[in-house]
């Protein structure tokens, strides 16, 4: 079992790394920012700032916690020996960042023996930092978060996202077409980490997406759960790249089977 002292130490490190990376991304964005590389498709991009932010974060983690493992979106991968692994998305919402839109963030989670115990999401353009410690609640700064009160599905505001692979996007559009007549409306924010935090903060009733990676999901999933939301994937399964869902308990109970029936978990 992880000690409270270790949780507190990991939170402190995560907050510091997210703060510094967020400041670098906010203040250091060049006017001529360009695509440095692509990933799953020509429109799934990496910028020089993604790479710089991950380098900064990994440097802080190596200095403060040199025995820990690391998994980062831009290639950092080390096993570690301490039982702790950091899961890092240095810039979640890269396309938003590239276009100068404000919905992007830095997502940092710490796992202990495979379980996420600390999550931090910094949203510099909002002036907000979310964090959660397993069993200790979810917080926006010093304000404790709670997901929205129970509401029927037809009054639920949902968030979702789309892949950058065209065949998958076409299927995801079909899922949206089946779901949107049944809910209040659907938003597409462009950052999975911030969408999950918006569920925690009561700004969304639910969020779902297929195709997320561990670094997209780890911190925000914990923050949503610690705010009282339910998270998962297909019925009886945890959130994963196949399907990730976070919602208030009432919306979760109604939405999960609808997403399963609509085939939101496959292409």
C-alpha cells in the first residue's frame, strides 16, 4: 500500500512539472510555430513545443525521482525500479495549440504498482490546475470538485473527440448521429484531459471517446473519479483505448449501453 507521504511527494512533483511545462508552452510559443512531425496520419501532428515540454518534464522527474519509470507521448519510456511510473502528455490538444485555440493542457499522472494514485492537469490558458490523489478527492486549485447532480440523459451535455484516421472518424460520426438526438447536445473540445476535468468540474455531464492512449487518459480519469464520476469502457471493462467513458453516475448508467450498442468501441 502506498503511504500518504509518498502520495504527497508525487503530487508535489507532478504539480511542479505541470506548472513549469505549462509556463513554457504558454510563454514560449513561437509566432511561426510549425508541425515538427506527424503520428497516425498527416493531420495528427507534433510540434517542437510538444517535444520541448516533454524534455522539460522528464528532466524534472529525473532530478526529483530518478528511480521512477516513465511513459511519455513523445517517446520517453523507461521501466524504473521504485514501483512508481509517470504517465505524461506534455501537450494534450496539440492541434488547438497549433491554431492558437486555448483548449490545451499538460497532463501528468503517477502510478504506483500499476494503479494511478496522482493526477495533475494544468490548463494555462484557463489559468487553472486540476489535481487528484487517490482517496483524497479532486481539486481545482483549493476548491474541491464534484460532478453535476443526477440528470436524465436527454438533459445531458456530453463531450467527445475524433481520431485523425479518416476511416475511424467516419464511424465515430455515425455514433454521434445516433447519440445526439438522445441528449441535450455534444461538444468537441479537442483535449481529452480537459474534457475529463470538465466532467469533474460539472461543466459536462459526460464524455466519451475511442482511441485514447494512456497519457491522454491517466490523470483526467482519476480526477473525474475522485469528483464522483464513474469511468469505464465497454460494460464491465475499464476505460481504455477501445473506449473511454466518464460521466455522472445517472448519465453513465444510461450512456454506456447506448455507446456499446452503437459500436463506439470499434471502427
